[in-house]
């Protein structure tokens, strides 16, 4: 892959937000090829060999809930061979066992593809028992099984990737119609990790376009309907503290994203559709210097965000206007209720939701989301031990370090430090 270096860089303490980067070649050949040129100061060449080395250390997670089997098969066919595929399904088991159909279809593919799949159902009681043994009861409902929700499945998949010994974890939505786009996303994850200078890195995909049929013709829309509003508010949040306007963040709702496991273990998470925008918020909460510095190593190394624009268009299942409104509301709620959100920005958020008729005028935004503490504060050795007899346990390759007890058992936004954070005074840096 050949990709331009970031044109824009926004710095917020030890956090580095790289502007959107453009891909010029999807495949730049092998390392040390005759056409290899390393003297271009504005382009980065990531050889196929380098991608291969990263993919061997990467887990790709595909969350599933009632997607068409053929659609899932297409997504799985696009994931490079050396990645470990983790499939977390929350499809219904009754009256028809939808999960059994998915598992049968995937195992049939596994036979022909000659590769490993780690397939679990989110409601498997054994997974709930493993979470409880690790002390991570936050993820469990009153019946002792993992709660419903895509975000909860994603958190579970991080725990599985960690005990599999993977260095990187990426996410691909299961409703993507273009297998070629799936393959491109994984290569772009690898490109971001190659360019990074930090163990704490996230790569987020900015879709090239989303095709729609308009008056019998294809129209390639540049931005998603929810994303443009989330991006604007996130950029305003950063500007509220720096005093300088920015438009650097373009991937507020990026479902296609990847991160180093080192970062994945340190982040807090939120529920529902808010999990992707909350990545930005939580990194600012934890490492932006507004609340506290819980990790000296992160502060020394920096947290890097890469945003890469794909070449393939993104065509996925159409889920309707209500889905877009739910996404927007969840994103705005996690920003609004953050202890680092200034009053002026809260007013902007309420105006936006009322203008778009997502909230009636005069109604409060509420606080309906759940927040989950960082996984590093829980004993995943015990999580692994409970699952040692499962059919997929042979994939657990990690030699886990000895767990050190910690008093941190809740998200940073719920701590005393968060209530003492210093925000810009209203009117001083108000965004107009």
C-alpha cells in the first residue's frame, strides 16, 4: 500500500489526532522490489511483507446479529488469511436456532479456507461464568450472562483476543456487501500500525463514499448522515480547550476501526451505538490532562489516532431513518454527559438534537448509556482458566502476566477526579 503522510495533525496534550490520509496504491508490492523507492518524503510505502507480519498478530472481529448468511460469508472471504477471525453472534436461539445456522455455515467455509475461526454466542453461560471469575461482572445481566448489545459483544471479543495473544484487534461490520472493501480495511489497519510510533494506537476508516440509488442512478454520498454531526461536535469539544477551530476528526462513528491491544486494555467503554465516538471521548478523559494521568507510560509514548480514507465504496444494509437517529442520539449523549463537556457545548448539542427532531424541544437528553471500566484492571487469567475446556481453547496462545490487584473498578468518568476536572468557563472559549 502507498499512502500519503498526514497533512494535518491536531495535538491535545499527549494525544495526536492525524488528519485523514489518502491511499494511492492498494498494493505497493514486496519489500526490496526493484521498483521500491523510499526517498519520497510525503508518501509512505507499506510492503506486502510488512502487512503480512502485522496480520499474523491481528484478530479481526465480526459482530453478528441476524445478518444474511450469504452476506456474512462475503465479509469473511475478504479478511486476509493470516488474521484470526473472532465471530461474536447475538442472534436468537429460539424458536429457531439462528446461531446454529451461522455456525454451520462458517464451519463449512472453515473447511475450504483451511484457517481458524473463533466462534462464540454472546449469551453462552460459560462466557458469563468466565467474566464473573475475572471480576468483570459489569458486563453481565441479572441472569449471569453477557448483556445484549453490539458494544458488549465487542468488549467480550477484546477479552478473547487478549488471551489469544494478539497484538492488534480490528472490527468489521457483518453487513458489508463488498468483500474487497473488507480486505482493504484490514490493509489500512496495518498501514496505520506501521506508521505509528506508539504502543497506544487506533486506526479508523473514513469511507470513500456510500452508494445510494437516486432517481435510478447511483449517487456516491461522501459522508454518513450521523457522522457529520458527531464529527462537528467532537471537533468543537477539542476547540473548546485549545481555543482554535479544527475539523481534523472525520471518523466519529467509525464502525470499521482497529487498535493495539495495549490501548484496548486501557480504555473504558460505553454501550450501544455510542461505543465508537466514546473512544475519542474516553481518551480525552483519561489522557488529555483535563481529569488525571492514570498511566505514565501512555503520557510518555502518546496516543495516536490515524484516519484513513478507503478507496472502495461502503455498501451496507439500509437500516432506516430511526437507526440514524438512534446512532446520533447515543453519540451526543456520551459527549453531553462526559465530565469534560463544557456548558457551552452542551447547549450546542441540545440545539442540534432539537433542530434535527431527535429530541422534542424542552426535553432533556437523559443518561441512558452504560459505561464499562478498563479491562486491564481485571484478572483475565481466570477468564482464560474457565474457558480452558471449550472447543476453541486451542487458540489461547497468550502467556498472561501475573495479575496485580487494583482498586480501580469503575470508569474514570465515575471517579472523584472526574468531578474535580477544570473546564473552560462559559463564554471564554464558546464556539459560535
